[in-house]
């Protein structure tokens, strides 16, 4: 049982965090990726699949769509599948992949029509890949991860486990899980959910980062399982299991600032084919809005009319609240003696569709250490009443009187 | 005095009684009280060991009954808030909209 860390081991924690953060954007090794998929399928009791590598999750999805359209004839599919032997697989993969990709890049984005989509929906009813996907999950989670976790728990003292959890896992979690995996997963889900089911393995990075460190300090794992788990997570960041084929994706280049996805000059998450996502301090922006903010070509009206409050706050931080308020003809309607409760401001230069000037409750957010602007009705002229309206305290017939704001 | 705590756009109000038609269920695992649309950050309620808690969803807001022990609400950007025994309403923040008159804050 390991009960405490040496000084040297403790000093290594940031290195391991950085190692896994870096691995999240390190290019996949195609040979290793194909092997990792094959090994995982073997572990699942499935035949080795053909592995087709897309340059991004969207690209992998399009390849899968195209492929499923080609092979919707099951007889043709069986014939094709039977003919594929291991020797041919790689060549076929490469040829297919590069040919399809060039076709896709030049044609499919513009020509992917409703016909293909409707064919896809029919294909989606076939449950084979549903089973594969859930099998993949249960294999990773219940078999590999739990077993590795048990080994870890048996060998690490509880106190040390929780210390490492705080120092290592939480940091990996905040960066790789909260930021990268969740952001990417939700955006991909919104774009791909109707088209295909996919599996994003960034979810596992904080786990494997922890196990990797645990191995360094002397925890013994079942080497085969550990390596299978590690290799799969490193080499297969995104997978669409489909019949005997696994469509996987290259990794993106990722830009961070203070542990948050961030870039003012390019996409913070960018795949080799140009697909990616823009972020400012961890807040996602669509490209046009991101460009307007980062080039400071956005008007006060556009900023104050941003519907999402996190994006609005971030845009205000970028341009500057005072500058924007001045441009919008801001007038203070009410100020509360407790500055944190805020002010009611009216923006005379910004009208809504009924012709009323926009009014905001400008309140201090202790977590952001900055002002947030919450839109209130044009007849609101009292800070406390505005707070009560915002949280709908009238339902309980109570006045705004917080004992804690965080 | 009603105890009011606020974690960003989430309100935690200690109340005397819940509406009659509310049906409570036993809380066995963590409860996602609210999720940021853009950040995906969760306001996550976790019960402490051996706590006895039941909950009810009401139009995307929550009633929470802590009969024994306590619960903690965490969020990556905010300090955690502990809730002791009692009945709580966990609500969200709303903004004015001239068409809908009121819409929940989108974060």
C-alpha cells in the first residue's frame, strides 16, 4: 500500500497534467490507431474492423454517411466484407479514405442532399452500431476502467487517493473534461446527432492521466489492460462504430489560456481539415460573432442584444462596459447602496421591437469579479425589485435578501 | 426570515412548504440542477454521506427536501454552497423579453 508521495513524486504532478493536456492534441499515429481499434474490438469479442480515418469528426461522419449509402444493399455489403482480408484492408482504407475525402471535400459539403440524409436515417434504424457502441462503452467502463480503478484503490491509501484526486484529477477534469470533452461533445452532438452515433474518448483523459501517474508512483496494473486502455484513448479520440467498419478521426490542435479554451487569432479547437470551434476564455462563439468581437468591430447594440448571457458578458469584457454603455447612451435609473446588488441602467440608443429602450440590471458577479447585465422590463426602476423579478421571488412573496451570493 | 442563497443564476430559497401537487422522489445520486448551454458547466447537487434527501422537478426548477444530513451544490466557476436540513426551492434566473415577456437566462 502506497501511503505518501516523495517530494520528487509530488513535483511530477504538474508534468503529468501537462503530459495529458499535450496528448489531447497530439496527432494520432495511424498504425497504432488501427491496432488500438482492432485490439479493442478483439477484447469486445468482435472481428477486427476496417478502420477509416477522417481528418475531423465531421469528416469521419461524412465518410460513414457516404459508405453507408454505398453499402445499403446488404448482399453487396456481405460480399464486400467477405472479400476484405487483412492485407487488403490497409490499402483499401488508404485508397478509400483519400479518394472519398477528396470527393467529399470538393463535392459533399455542397451536394450532401436530402436524399442522402433520408437514406442515412433508414440506415440508422439498423441497430448494429448501437450495440457496438454500448459494448464499447461497457467494455471500457465496467471492465477496463473498473478493474484498473480497483487495482488503484487497493494499492493507494485513501488519504493519498483523495489528495491526488484534488491535485491531479481535478485539474485534468477542469481542463480536459469540463472544457474539452464537454464542449466538443455538445457541439458535435448538436451537429451529428441526427446523422450518427459517436464516441468521444476525451472523457477518459482525466482517468487515464491519473492511472498513468499512479503507475509512475508504483501502482501495479494489469499491463495488458492498462496498455489497451491507454492506447485506445490516446490513439482513438473519436470513433463511429458501424458494422464491420470503424470510422475514427484525427485529433484537433487545441489552444488554451489559463486552463480555458481560448484563441483570439484562430479556432481554439481546430482539426486538420479546418473544422473547429471558436472560444474566448472557455466560452464558445459562432465564427461571425467571435470575429466581430476579436476585431472589435461589434456595435454596442449587437453586444447588448446577444441572447446568451455568458457570451454577452464576455463580449462586454472584451470591448469594455464603459465604452459600450457610453455608445449606447446609458443612463442610471437606480443604484443600490450595496454596490454588489447593482444598478438599473437604461440604454437610450438601443430600442426593442416595441420601441422601448433596453434596461438592464447591472449586478456584480462575485465569481467573475465583474459586472453582469441582465435585461429587465422597461418599467423596472428599482434594483431590489429587479433582483426579485429575475429570480421570480414574487412566487414566495419574499423580498430579495441574500445571505450568500457566489 | 427566509434564507436565500444564490450561486450565479441559481437561487436556493429555504421555504416553509411545497405546493400540494408536488411529488417527491428519493435522491440516490447527484442531481444536475442546471447546465450551462454554452459552457456546459453544471450546478451539481451532491448529498453528503448518509443524508436523506428527496426531490421534485417542477417546470425545470426543483424542490428539495433534506430530512437528514446536508447537500452541497458545486459549480466550476462558483464557490460551493451547503444546504442543511429543510425544504428548499432551487430556481433559475429570468430575463425580460418583449415578445415572451420573460425567458430564462441562457448561459
